[in-house]
């Protein structure tokens, strides 16, 4: 995988993805944190503390081999993806809140993701000095995450019409390059694909369902409205597997294809589990509304 796809294509693709996120953000999206302080704190607590801890417990329970274990922790530390916004829209979530959570989580991940990865590498591999994300690599994560987001926000603020026209093409370019990179990784590991699905498929599914349930359930227990809780559930349940794959595969970062396996499997699984989650939540909401509207005999 040490080719132009991973050394150039992958960082460029991730930068384009983050640029697309920035094109849809404004300063109001960050100010919205003050409108929903309780929900934002709950969501951030889940993302930064609860889910990595839960993932560590699952990794230990499933007995994953070290590199796959680090890959799972990398996935757990990754922020919500922009796909969460789409699913939130489809299933009645508060989309503007999703955008806010994605923006804040992406900024925090520049700090929290390297910390989780380094601690995981030290624990599972015992060689954090050579495999982890040291300061120079953290700067690279910063560059490919926050710099493109900032540029996208600047373009939107100064040239709103241009930002609107660029959004579609930016998404298409990023998807094309990412598909090529992931396809290259799959081809390299094609002899082991079946074993990888057997090794991580179950834990990925459990972690995905747990993420969705926690992201939705805790806000509801705290008295948050259903639309906002759906937004939080999608944000917490749909991790940015693109970022996790990029960090794992890129020769400038972790340079380890096996660590990308959990994120790659998750990136496929989450589409089905998130859809099922959205359907169940809305079905329950419809059933509750119907029972409340039923006349008393």
C-alpha cells in the first residue's frame, strides 16, 4: 500500500472530505453549543470517554489480536461522520444539532484521537514509540482535519454561492479517491478478508449497536427531546470510519493496513444498523403517538 494512493491520494481525499464539511459550516454552528449545553455535554462525554472505555472492554472480552485491537480503539476515538447528518434528516433528527456536534467532535478529535491511539498502542503492542501518533504526526492529523475545515468555512463566509456550487463536486471527488484507496487495501489483504470479517465482524456490530443505543438513550434519560436525541444517537453511532481508515493506512501516520480493518468493516455495517435504528425509533414514536391519541372508552 506504500503507493501514490496512500502517500498522496488518501491524505488528499480526507482533506477534501473535511473541506466539504467546512463548506457546510458557519460560526453559528459552534454558537449553537450554548443553545443545547446539556445535550452537547452528554454527547461529548459519550464520544470522548464512555465509548472508548466501552470499546476497550469489548476488545478485552473478544480477545482481539493486538493490531485489530488498536484499530478498534482508533475507530472508537474517531468523531461522528457527515453521514450522520443524512441519517438524522431521514429519521427525524435535529440536523442542525448534528452539524454542530460533528464540528465540535472533529475539533476535539485532533487532541483526543492521538491520546487514545497512543495509550492503546502502548497497552496492546508495547511499542508506542514506533507505532503511535507522536507530535509530528499529530500535527499532520491537525493539518488534514482542521485546516481544510477552516478553508471551507472561510469560503462559505466570503463566497456563499461558490460554496453551494462546490459542495456536490467536492463530495464526488472525495468518494472516488476513497473508494480507490479502500479497494487497493482490500486487494492487498484479499487472502485474509474472510478471516478479518470473522475476527472483527461480531465486535464491530456490537460496538455499533451500543454506540447508537448510548447516543440516543442517555439524552432521553436526561430529558432531552426525541429529535435532539435521534441527532445525538446518529452522531455517536455513526463514527467517521473514513478518518480512522486514513490514519491507519497512511504511511505518514500509522502505516498499518490491519489497523484499518475494523473501520472498514464498520463503514459497511453502520449503514444497515443506523437505518434499522432509525426505523425502530420512529416506529416506537408512531406507536406512542397513536396510543396517546386513542379515545378513552
